[in-house]
């Protein structure tokens, strides 16, 4: 088993005992946090653009599309 991995920001080797792990430094950790804040990263979710037939039949009259 490897005792290090690569920093997701700069690619440098990072040991598991590094307190900044999985980053190589505080700088890379802050850059990653900034990427989340700038919405450069997103967690995808399934989109439900269409209602299923059973959902449409449950709508009150006049609300069917």
C-alpha cells in the first residue's frame, strides 16, 4: 500500500502523516476551498424535467400540461 498520494491541486506527493492531507500545503487547501466558493466544483444531481404519468394524473383538473 502506498504511503502517499498526489495533491489534488498541484500534484505534488503528499504523505499520509501530513497534517494538510490530502493537500500538500495550506496554500493548496485554501485554493481548493476557493474553487468550491467560486462554484468551480459542483455536486451533480439527477434532473427530473418530466413528471411521470402517475404524477400528472394526480394533478387537479386544469393543471395538466
